[in-house]
């Protein structure tokens, strides 16, 4: 057996190898330490400011402070739109691990309705994940207490105080003041993100929308210290927001309330204007709605009820609905005849009961069988004699008629400081040419002379025209806001100069038409309305009938019950006639006759205005005392029953003044 070779240990070589390895390891360690020192120096010295700022930003967060929305007052300082403190539940999505589970669990603590969840999910898709999203508005004290106990279970959820809009008078000013609503995706795209930072609501309708820029204000911010969980520990610095401006309206609450109550829940509208400056003293649309329901999101049931209501409470009839004006345009037409030199006050027309044009089979009727006999301008206005105005319109021609009526504000927006005003329809060749292949017919000019045919005006337009005439022809754009003010400062009036020179060239022209309108109240169609009234009133009634006659027979049942509440009943008036200070136009969508139905509404508005001025209001009269009321015997109809534009086809196949004419007698 061979002996195994014994290895000889090289101690010197092993020692040298260890030393080399130790030196290499030490060099690597030294190099690492040097690299660490260099990196530490780079971070702590060269980039110190950057990382210090990052650290501070993780500890200190800016938080937007939304501005308080400006308040809205009536002309006497009565509060119409207020900000009240409230609490809401908000969620920061990026801090919620499981949104679905959180919503299910928090619903057991704070009751959530389907509307709350639907609105939250919609806004969740519209907002960024680090933005706070409202989950439930208007928390009760019980809601806040229950959530406070369970707050630890819901990271990213908190109770936040805020100011919410409240409308103390509810439906009374809904169409004028309007309402605010929660900001949605469309608003985010159009609004300035810097100015609306932290803001949850924006004006949706009425003055809230029209004066959004004034009412909103400028947001502020505060720097808050937060912990690792993102919860606020303390406020380090505060930069307060600038509140929005307050608005002072020209409307008087007492006049507005009286006008609303005068309608007795019957659909219609009324507008009162100061002829001296264009200030709107009342603007009423009946029925109305509760704007408070819309502030934080109206429920599905309430919204459905409003949208399906037959009387359309959401519609602002005063400025967005247009109706045939009927005989209310006759004083303006008479003034146009004087201004164009077509008529003199003493010129007369023989009213025999019918006005016939050569070559026509059907004539245009007066209200009275046999007519009113020989009438001049004052008498024609007093009795609302159709024949006089048929002939005047025909002599004036549709071109001059349209031009003159357009100068009074018909056929276009009045310029009121509210968005969404309707233009109405002023009959003209140009208007018809855009809607029909047929030319203008003489018969259409005739019926335009009594406010029928294609005519459509808004109550605001008619009130504006009445105020312009009452102010001796000087036009002012209607204004609802008469002054604005910063917080704790005196109101600053808003200028509203005349929109043009006087439309009346001779004072005698105004006197003649005014005399005729005074005669309407003292001895004409409105003679029973203003008995006992302390001021002299000038007015004009109008009844735009909505049903066409089918035969040549006279209607012998004009006062029958089946005719009640089927016409557009109008009444316009101003007072005191020696120096007019208020002009009113009232319209009932479904009335019997203008004077008996709309006239008492105008009187109640004027009585409330007198009371607001500190004057004595005359006692209410009854039919037995000689003052007609809405329940008194109906008067004769006031206008020719012509099909309204809604009833007419887009193209007119023939001259409506010929055999197919729908006109019938009656026009007061």
C-alpha cells in the first residue's frame, strides 16, 4: 500500500492572501463610506432647500376657503336670499381603501337616500381623487353625533361646516331671485378653477345666475398642519376670502306679495315698473315653486312633480312666455297714428259693427252689434272700437306699424337684467318671410291693429311699453337691481340712463292718448274697477280670444258660463296720470274678460304700492257698492277670436282676410 503524501501548510502565503483580501474589503468599505458622504453632502447641502420644501409640504397643506355669497335684499332691506350655517359629510376618494364597502357601512351610521348616493357617485366621476366630494348635505345634530362616535371607522370621511343658501320667502321670489345649485361637470369646464376653488354652488336661475360674478366673491386660503394620516392638527396661517357683493332690488316685498295673492292661484303674470327710471316694483309669475328644494339637489319625486304639473310652475310667465296682447296695443297704435301724421285727434270713423275690405266675403266685426257710431280717437280708445283701429292699421301699413311698435319694445328683448327673456312676435313682412312662402296679406295688417293674429308679447314687454308711454315716451330698460354694496359698506346705486330719446314729439299727442285711457277707467270697459281710488288712473283692457268662429252668425251667448276662463285676459294701467309713478300690466292665462278679471289684479298691485309709500289704502269694495270684482257679471268680449300662432300652420295657404278668415266680433 502506497503511503499518502502529506501536504505542507503555507502559512506565509495564507497570511499574504488574507492581507490582500482585507485591504480590498477595507478599500470597498472606505469607497462606500465616501460615496455615502458625498451623496449625503449633495442631498443635505446642494438640494437642502428642495427637500426641506417637500418635507414642509407633507406637513403643511393649503386649504381653500370659499367666499360667502352676497346677500339679496328688497328695496327696503328685507332679506330675500341668505347664507345659513350647515354641516355636510365629505369624502376624499384617495383616502378610502374600499369605496363600496365604506358606503354600505356608513349608511348604517348616517342615513343616506338614493338621491344622495346618485349625486355622490356622479360627482365622484367628475372630481379628482384628492378632491373632497360631498356625500350628504344638511346633516342633523343626530347625524353629526353618530358619525363622531364612529369616525375612526371611516378614514377619508369627515364632517365639514359650510354656508348654504336659504330663501326665506320661498315661492314668492322664485322666478326673480332664482336659486343656486351644486357645481357639476359642465360648470367645472366653464368656471375659473382659481376663483371657484373650494366652492360647491353656483347660480342657476334668476338674479342668482345673472349676477353670479358680483355675488360670488373671491376665495381665500389657510395653511394647516396635518399628521401622517392627513388630519388637520392646527391652522398655521389664514388669508380670508373676499365676500360677494350684496344686491338691493327695486322690488318691494309688500307689492310682490299683494300681486301674487291677487291671482288667487290662477295662472298668469304681472309686472309693475316705475316709469321715471325703469325700476321693476314687482314681477310675479303664478304658479311658482320652492327654490330651497334646488339648492342642494332636488329629489327625484319633487322634480318629477314640477315637470309634470299642468300649470308649469317652473315657467317664468312674466318674461319667458308670450301671448296675444289683444286691445292693450290700441293706445300705442293711436299714438303711432298721431306721430306719423296719419290721424288727428278730431278725425272720426263710423263704426257700424263691421269693417269690410273690397273683394272679401267675410268682414271684421266690432264688439257691439251695430257698432259705436261716429267715434274720434279718444272715444275709440274708451270704447275699444275695433273699426277705428282696423282702419288705422290699414292706413298705417304693416311696415310703419311694425317699426313704431318695435320702438316701444315689442318684438325684441327689453334689456331687463335677467337672462332668458323671450322676444315675442311683432308682426312684420320680414318675420313672416322667414316662416312662410306666402307674402303679407292686407287682412293680416287689419287684425294686427287690434293685437291679434301673429302678435305675441310677454307681460314684461307690455309693462315696459306702458311705462315708456307713462313716462311721456322716454324709454328705460327694466331693472331689478338698483344698487350693490360690499360687506359693511353703503349701497352704491347702479346707473340706468334712458335707452334713447323720447318717442313722443309733441306733448299734445301724449295728452290725447292719456285722455282716452283715462276715459277707459271712468266710463269705458274699466269704469267699475277704480271707483274710490285716491289717484286718477289711466288704463286699457284687452281680451285675446283663443277660439275662432265657424259661421257668420253673431254670438248671442257671449256672457254664458261656458265662455268663462278661456281667454287671455289683460289689463294695463298707470297712475297718477299727472305725474305717473307706477305702470302695471297683468295677464291671466285663462280669464273671461280683461277688465273684470285682470283689472282687479292691477288695482290690488296699485293699492299695495300706495300702502308701501305710506299712503292710505281705500277700503275694498264689493259689486253692490258699484265696484266690479272678478265675480261680477262678465262684460262683453274685447278682441276678435283669431287663431293664435300655435294654432296656425307654418305656411298660410291663402289671405286669412278672405273666406277662410277666423275673425269674429268682440274687441275690448
